[in-house]
C-alpha cells in the first residue's frame, strides 16, 4: 500500500526533480517507509512506500531488465505468486519477490490487457519507453484511487488530488456542476471531482497517454449481475468456499494484520474467517447511547476469540477529527460515518499495519434495507405506466397524509426514484439554496443523468439487481471505498476488503433475487451460508453502520459553532447562507430533521476553506 504520483510533459522538457518530490512529499502519510523517484523521457515517476510485501527489495519506481518498462504501483495483487510462476515458466526473469514486478512482466507479456489477469486492488502507472506512452489502470471495484489532469502541456496523475495541486500552473477552481451533484449524492460521482479539470479514473478503467495524440480511456470490466436459478444449497456452498478462499488470499503480508469489527454481519464474517486461520486483533469504535457498537463488538470478539480493542468517540473527539479527515479526503464526502472510520483506523494503527474490513458485502449480496422496497411496492405494480404517472401527478398536488410517500414512490419509476444510498437535496430544493440562476442550472448534468447510464445497461434485470448495480457504480466507489482508502492511509495503514474480490463477485452476481432478499431480511443467502460459522447472535442483527448522533448534536451549542465555520468559509458567493441559517434554526427548534442536509453543507464549507479559500 503506497502512494504514486507522476508527470508527463508534452513540451519535450524533463519534469524537475523538485516538482516530483513535492508531489510525493504531500502524500508522505501513504508511504512513510521510503520515497524514490525516476525521471527520463520527459516523464517523472514518484513513489511513497508503506512496506508490506518483500520489505527488503520492494522499492519503486521499478523497471524490467532493460529499463524499457517502468512502473509505480499502489495496491496489492493477491494472485501474484501464481502469476509469477507462470511468467517465469514463460522465460521472464525476476529481480525481486514483489507483486509490483509481476505487473511489469505481465505488461510485457499481455500489454494493456494485463489488467484482466490481476486479482486484487490497484492503481498503477507504466511508462513504456519503446512506445513512448504512459498507461494507467485502476482496479475492478475502485478500491484504490487514481486522479489525473490533462492539458496541451502536461499529463499529471496521483493517488491523491493534493499531489496534483502541488504542480505549478495547476488550476484550483470549484467545479459548480460537481457541487450541484454533491448536494444530492453527498460525494462527487466518477469521473468528476470537485475541481475543474481534475478527474478520477473510474473503477475498471484504464487510460493510455501517447506522447503525441489524445489520451484514450477504456472500460475493461463491468460488474454486471447475471442471476441464475439453482438450488439454494449450491449457492450457500459456493459462498462459503469463495469467502474462505478470498480471506486466505488477503492475509499475505510480512507485517502484522488485524480486522475491523463492528456490530454487523460483514465484519464478523471477515473476522471469524480470519481468526480460523490465525490469531488476530480486532478493533471497534462507538458512540454513547442505545446503539453503542462497542458493546456488541466486544461480545462478538469474545465469542470468536480475538484480541480486541475499542474506543468511545466523544462529541469533542469527533469534531476535532473533522478538519484532518477532510484534508485527507481531498474532496468533501459528507458521510457522517467517515469520522468513525478515521478514528477506528487511528486505533488499529497503534497495533497493526494491515487491516481487513467488510466493505462491499452490501452491494454484492443485497444488504441495504432500501433493496426491500421493490417488494414492498409490489401492491401498486398492477397499474399501467400511464396510470401510475397520472396518479403520481395528482398526489403531488395533494396535502400530506399518512401513506402519501408510499404511494408517491410506488407510482414513480425506479429510474426516477433511486440514486443509491444517499439522496440529500432534491433538484427542487437546490433552487432556493444555490446562487446560480435557473439558466445556469439548466446547463448542468443532473444526478439522475448520472444514474441513467447504469439504468440503461440493466433494463433486462430485476429491480433489486438494478439497484445493486447503481450502488456498485456510484455509491460504493464514490463514498464507501473513497473514504476507506483515504482515512486508513491517513494513518499509514493498508485496508483490505475481501468481499471485493473478482471470484467473490462471480458467485454473488449469479445469486437469484429470491436468495438475496427473502424472509423479511437482506443478504439472505450470505446469512444462511454463515450459519454455524459466525455467532448466531450476529446472523440476523440489523445493520447499524456507525450510528452517529448528529441529529442530537446539532440541537446544542455545536450548531452555533458549525454555523460560524460555514459563515467564515467563503462560500457566500455560492450558497444562500440565509437559507442555511434558517435550516439550523428549524432543526434546533425541533421543526424538522435537517441534520443530513446541514452536514453536507458543513463538510463542503470546511473543504472550501481548506482547499479553495486559503490557497
């Protein structure tokens, strides 16, 4: 696990060592053990290393035998030993025992198709001296981030945006369309960022940059669901086998390993399978109150026999961590649980360098409660499409009554009601919030425009599979995995996610809907597969997901402090602050729950003050 950065100049000049060093220095936290760079052919490659595999010989940038292929690589390849043995059989000679060198020789053997052979998480850049071209790739699920900037003078890339911002001449301007979509999603969906001109390479994409000619982006894999009806017993056996295999592969390292353990099934599965293979340390955090995760996690740790550590997060600790977390995130991600993740990573890093976690289980196996909605709305499915639209329009004009929301959602097509796990501000409510004119807003791509791309690809699937596909492409890389990478690397710790494994997905994608959502619960097949494996007390426990008491905090003096930060952040030209102040007033008075909306605005304000205003 490391940090990469680099620059390709199109004017024929070599990048300066100072520029590449600056790009590396700002991401020192991603690789405190070592830092090196290589400059040649108008290209500069920089690398910060967190030593995990082949600690003695794993330095980067790394090249092949004749220095014609150079690489900087962030991530882990879990099938690298099998690939290495095959490449040796084909005549390739290795000078290290790293997974990095495997990618170099795999590129020599297969070119840009090397990505199809990799099982793991990765963001890497390869400079091909013979072809005079740069090749970048991001892993199948988007576990590791890759950012880039391109104009006629240069192509710059890095694991974090802050590396790009050190490059002379790099623009640092807010992308208003990204901000518009952020207000709904609580993150900026790929391939955009909150900065004009800076892009994310989407998951399962690669980009080739020739020295002459435009960059070429291609999608090399698609996480498409393909349910196949077969006996439940067969499905359960496949899940048990593939999860055991994935956890085993994710344990390879030369440093101490541990596992996050919350109150839920996903981290319990990961911890229990890991514990069956070796003694482990587990880590959890919680908040005071009825849904304190640490109480449940402590009991689970006792049952599966781990060395367990936990920590309570106070309100003061939480808000003290927010500015640091926002700096590490690069962009605003207004998921309140992000700070809990930052704190549990800080706790874990006191004991281990590598930690496993349960991200991805909900998206693959159907774990979010919203996935049960198509079943609950089935009573309205008899209505023809035209009638549904007529009823929906009529309902919009009626005053609120019990059951109106159910009828509204039941008469709204899935493609127009589901954007993923967050839908904070509707397009209508943004009109009174933004200082942009309606004419300006008309030119923006909208949240449902982002989702339409994925809905168009899944017309052949059932509603639940379509919802999972939306989350796989929007919510998971934009929120879940982005905060997971940035907020663990903030503490120089490698996070591994065994649910997000190609072989695991090959099993999950074929599970019929009736085995994903059944008997009033989510992740039905996964739960059934783990009967007798994990403690019974966890099997059917509802998902909590770091229940941050934000609603209560914002009804105290904390709200006044947040308002002061927002007022001083320099966002007044962008947002109507009187509307924000009114939301604070209404929330404190108990006239509605505005906590999520206010958190989205607060996180953006702190980001703006850090990265835009105070430059």
